C-alpha cells in the first residue's frame, strides 16, 4: 500500500462541481520545483479527508480540494499558475 | 440526500453501540494518507518540543523508549466517518514529555515527517488525553499507520493524531494546520460533530 | 438554501441498470440508462455515488467502456474482495435499480477519432476498460489509425471482452501478458510485464505513438517506466491509475 495514489484525472469529477471547464487538462507550474505539466498528471491521494494532488517531480502539494456539505474548499497555493486552454477569442 | 440504491449498506457493521453523530463502525483499520509514506528509521527519528520562547527539548528514539510507557485502550473517530472501538496502544504520555517544559502557551502545532501539520489547544494534550504512541495492537507501529511513532489524541477527530510525528511547537496564538487550512475544524470534537470550519 | 444547478457544472444524475453481462467470473459489464446523457469521449470516466437508506453515501470512479450511444452508459466493474462499491455493483444491483452518476469527466486521458498518431494501449487487469472504449471508438469511426493493445492479466480466464478481442479488427493488434498462468502452447512463461513485452508488442519510440497506460497503480508505474526506458516521450505517455486494487 506504499504510494497509494491515482492520477490527476481522478480530480475531474470533484472539480467539475466547481468549474465549468475541465481543469485537469490545464497546465500547472509547481511552486516547489517549477515543473510544468497537466493537472491530470499530478499524483492524487484520495484516501484522506480531502483530495491532495502532489507534484510528480518533488512530491510537494500542488492542489487540494475539500468538499463539505455546503461548500468546496480549493487550495491552489502549490501551483504558480494554471494555463487553461480556450477556444481562440 | 441522494437517491437510495436498494440493498446498499456499505462496509458498515454493528449497530447498537453509541457512536458520535454521523459515525459508522468499522472493524478493520483504514489507512488514510495525504502523501507518500515516510520511511524513518528509528535511529534517525527525533522528537522536538519547541516552546513559545524558542527553547527546544529533544528526544531520540532510545530516550523515548526509556521513558515510562502507558497502554491506553481507546475509541478512535475518523472525520471520514468511520469509528473503531477499543484500540490498544502503547506510548509515552504527553504529560511525561511536557513535565519539564516551561511554557505559558495556549496552543500547539504538531508537525510530522513528510510535512503534515495539525493544530490543537495545548490543554488537549495534557491530563492523560494524549500520547506519543509507538505500538498498536501489540506490534510496532507500521509505517502506514504512522510508525515509528504517531501522536494519539483520541478524544478529537483522528486527523489530529498526526502520523510520523516529529515535533510540537507551542504557541500563544492558534495556527491552522494542513487540513485546518482547507476547511476542517480547528478543534474537531467528534461528539459535537465539529468536522468543518463553522460547525 | 436551494441553489439552481449552474449551467456547465456537473451534478448527479440518476442512472438505472438495464442490462448486465459477465466478462469473467469476477467482472461484470453494467449497462445503464441515463436520461439526458450528453455523450462522452473514449477514455473518460464517471463518478458513481451509492446512498444507503440511512443516508450513508460513498462514491468511486469508473471508466466508460463503450463509445457514446444516446442515453446508454456502459461500465465494466471488477469485483474487488471486500470492496465496498464494486461488490455491490457486481452482485447487489439488480436491473431497474438506480445509482447516481456524475460525468462524463476527464478530458486528458481520451482518444479522439480525429487523432492520427499510432496508438499503444497498455492495460493491467480492469485497466483495459477505458482502452477498450478507445478501440471500440476507433472501429465505430472506421478510423485507420493503427492500434496496439498489450493486455496484462493473471490467467486466460481473467481476460475481459475475450470474444470481441479475438474477432479480427484490422489495424488493432492484441498481445497478452499472463502473470500467473499461460494458455497451452504459449512460449512466454508467466511473469510480470517486462521491457520485452512492450518492445515487441508496442511501437518503436521513433513512431511517436500516443501511449495510454491504465490499471492498478503499481502496474501503471512499471509500464510507464518501461516506456520511458524505451525512449518514449513522457508527454506522449498518458496514465490512468485505478488505485491499489483494480484487478
Ligand atoms: C479514474 C478511475 C477509473 C476507474 N475505472 C475503473 C473501472 O473501469 N473498473 C473498475 O473495476 N475499477 C475502476 N476504478 C477503481 C474503482 O474506482 C474502485 O477503486 C474499485 O472499484 C474498488 O472500490 P471498492 O469500493 O469496491 O473497494 P474499497 O472498499 O475502496 O476497497 C478496495 C480495496 O482497497 C482496500 N482499501 C480500503 N480502504 C483503503 C484505504 N483507505 N487505503 C488503502 N486501501 C484501502 C480494501 O481493503 C480493498 O482491498 C477506477 C478508478 C479511477 C481512479
Ligand atoms: Zn514540484
């Protein structure tokens, strides 16, 4: 049961409650080591009080989501920026 | 409440015991983890209490084991809604560890190998309510359950019982820890169902 | 406080079981009717939520096994020993019973018929489910994109979709890796996925294939490491870990 994690893909459902676009396809830059990659490629720990997504490079926390009965808490402090692909304006 | 799926009960058993509101009984011991499991060799393990004035008190693994141990049997309640009754532990009471620590602090921030933190009032660590536990069910505490040693504060939700405990910082002000900064309650009393901020 | 659903955000829909098929002794395909289903891409998944009559509720993710087809959503679920949700879905749920479904979700681990790079699918156990959706979408679209599937299972009896994968499907090559017991006449001894399996069953890195790897976390780790060691670009390797179990 060592390293019992899933891919960032598994965040797609919980984040679809909050965002109208698919955040898992966005690129994120890790505040810890600067690694850039899709949210879908983060390591997600789901056996926990919330969802914890870590950088596959340095294992720092990039994103956290906690769902309470009446709210969602989203912590993005471990990511410098999100690049969200959009249709040309 | 969602649409009921007929005949679905989940893994829960044993009705009839008194549990905190919203909790269900479990027989096994689910492993919760918010990150990779740190592997700390006992010879590298250290436990540090830092007071509000910056004074440090340090124990090595040997020094911890040389302190008088206790064998509490307690019920534990995880905020993910399982409760496990009558768990038996061995460890050193925080009363013993903090006996010679000179402090007037009101709060504690517990920190762990791997970066986890959790906060609670200092008084909840005292008076026979909390231990640094290194054995569970007669065996050395397994890494996935927080070994070599974890905090055990069973009267609060189990996320306060930090696995892989490394130290405690005593402070005048409360400072939220890992889950407490992401919506979870600063105190976390299961009998008052203090799961989330504002409960 | 009642809140209207925000357009674009997903909420839970009621899905009713209409049909089931046994894939193996311990895995079932479940066909659901989901009124108003918006369609999906091959590789996407749904979250399934179960609620007991006292309000207890829990959810898990399941890949969609077949391409979009109106209100029909097909999942294939491996019965995990002691599994809270999988055991109920494979054994407790009867035709006509409801579950709640949120989705489709996940826009990263997907294959679109317009994609033209050769495709390597690497499946461990139930990890074949979203990859089968891709192979089926390819066939349905009449795509000529060449596909190779390397499928690791314990024994021949553990193969999902065995009859369908035996039928000729030009452009889709299937190679099995057996970890415990091999069929009669097989030259490869039983054993875990190794470099040789992906070297012979996959595409050379020069072809710049899109690689999709899915299965239990440990399997995905191994397969992705092998692909990297064979020179595949990390950006071309997409993974979907099912967690510690997942067959
Ligand atoms: C994106 C995605 C897609 C998936 N698609 C599929 C699919 O198509 N088909 C499929 O069959 N599965 C799929 N899975 C796996 C599925 O979501 C479930 O994990 C699986 O069905 C087991 O759930 P369960 O409730 O039956 O088992 P659980 O009750 O969750 O237990 C599973 C096993 O893990 C152990 N376990 C329980 N709790 C813990 C814990 N806290 N930590 C570690 N181990 C624990 C149990 O002892 C048991 O052996 C997918 C997963 C993901 C993330
Ligand atoms: Zn990083």
